[in-house]
C-alpha cells in the first residue's frame, strides 16, 4: 500500500507540475499576443536582459565559435577526405555542422550561463517577497518580469546561433580552400545546393523553441519557489534538469521532422 501511495503521489505531483507549467506558459503567450508588455518599463527590462544574455557573452562566444567550430569542421573535413566523400561535403556541412551543431552549442552555452542565473534571480525575488510587492502595486510579474526575459532569450539564441553558423561556414571555406583547393564560388554553390528553404525555417523554428524553453522553465521554477532560502538551490536544480530535458526533446523532434520531411 505504501508503494502504491508513493507512486500515486509522484504521479499527482508530476501532473500538477506539468499542468502548472502549461498554464504559466499559456498566460505568458496570452499576454504576449495581447501586447501587454509594450511599455517603457518592460522594454527597459528586455534591453537589459539582452545585454546580459547576449552582448556580454559576445566576445567569448565569437572566440569559442571560431576555435571550437574550426576544430570540429577540421575533423569533419579530414574524415570526409579520408573516406572519399567529397561529393557529400556540402550536405555534411549544412546538415550536421550548421543546422544541428550551431543551435545546439549555442543553447547549451546560454542554458549554463543565463538560464541558471534567471532561475536564481526569480527564486530569490520570490523568497524576498519582491514579486508579492509587485502584485500588491497592481504590477503583473508576467508582463514586467517574465515576458521581457522570454523574448530576450528567443532573440539571443536565434541571433547567436546564426552568428555561430556564419563563423563555421567561414571556417569551412578556409579548410576547403586549404585541403581541396576549392574556390569561393565553388564552395558557395556547393553550400547553396545543400540547403533548402525548409532547412532554414527549421533552423530558426528550433532556435525559437530553444530560447522559449530555456527561459520559461527557469522562470516557472523560480516563480513557484517556496518562501525559504533553502529552496532556492532546489529550484535551480529542478529548473536546469527541465532545461536540459527540453533541449533533448526539441533536438530529437527536429531531427525526426527533418528526416521525415526529407524522405517525402
């Protein structure tokens, strides 16, 4: 009986957590569609969050993209050359390195750096009753705190993923020129023939979903923290577990969608 009760309790808690998260997400989406965040205070929060999420990370991100992307593209080119698969070079660069590798590295980096910070920030505000103070003054925390951060994460992930892809493509051009004596026109034509409009749409849709989940999940877990400081690290741990689970789910769904639609 105790075992059955534990299973039932766990299932009930999971259901409440999922339903609460969906309700929180729908409320944020509703306020976004209503345009409630179009005010100066929310805009200032949006600008500052973009500054902390993307701009402060920009120099490190460019260096990391150049180094890590060059190493990865070099390994790919060396493998392609050794296996004699030069005719598939464009498909490998676009299909693996640009469309999959770029947004995945970007979202993992932002999740480690910014998602945990946002989760901690909102959790501490909840414990200090700052969110209660906003509600007491008739200020909706969804409009003032949550929506600007969600939008900033979506913009940051999308822009930085595009930047990573551009840097990787430039590295690919350098390696193709050095290893295969390939001109810029040939490399450009090869890349253009290896990508479709659907690939570009899927790249940005995946980036948007990445940005949405790595912001909404930490915000939700921070918001539902109890009024105890000892619950803050628990909230951050729970939020980061949810973030990485969502990254895996989005990546798997995008791969299945891409494979299914390309096979049609």
